[in-house]
C-alpha cells in the first residue's frame, strides 16, 4: 500500500493506522520507512493513530482529537511533557504504568451522531463548568506553538 501511495510522487501521504495489527518487527520497519520518506524525499506524512507510543516516536507535531474535534495541537515533546487540555492529560495518564496497571477516563464516550453541546469533553471533564456545557471553546494559544480548545486548560 505504501508503494502504491508513492507512485504518483505525492508531497503528502495520509497514513491511517498503518501499523495496526502488525507484529513489532514489521511495525518497526514501516515506521523506519515512513521516517526515511520524510527525511529522504521531503514527503509529509499525516499519521493517524491511537498508539501514543508510536506517535511519540515518529511525529514532530501531534493533534489530539476527541469525538471528532481537535482539542490540543503541540510539538510532540511539549505535548507529552506538558499536556494542557484535560482530555490529553487524562489520555496520557491512562497509559499502562510500569506495574502494568491501566487507569480509565471516567464517564461515557459521547455519541458522534448527537455530540454534547459546548465542549465535547465536558461531560467527562473534572474542570468543566456550566459555561463548558453551553459554548464550544475556541482555540487558545498557551505558547507560540501549542494551543488548546478549552476554557480551563491545565497548567
């Protein structure tokens, strides 16, 4: 599939879950190939994944989505070291810890057919106020290259 995507000489390749269900060895080969495309051919890759470990290895910049909406956009190192959106923070805290324990995010995943009014994460957010349930937050810059869509960012 990657070879077919490269035949027309694109400047952008959209890779939607390209390493899902692959064993670790093949996954590493795919990630190495994608990195070489970016560095060697100057091809940009939009890498869509649920695997934060993979994203941390391959991505320079990460956009975190929740219920189809962009919640946080930051350089990868900044996002992992200083998450500012409550969802991003919860998501990172839900990764398995060294003891193998997994912590879930309280609440229910919203319907995508009828998403919540206001901030889509507000029903599960410990920082939410009435304002969050009524109005959709605009993007707010927390630094020059890091922004969140939140009325009450972390930090």
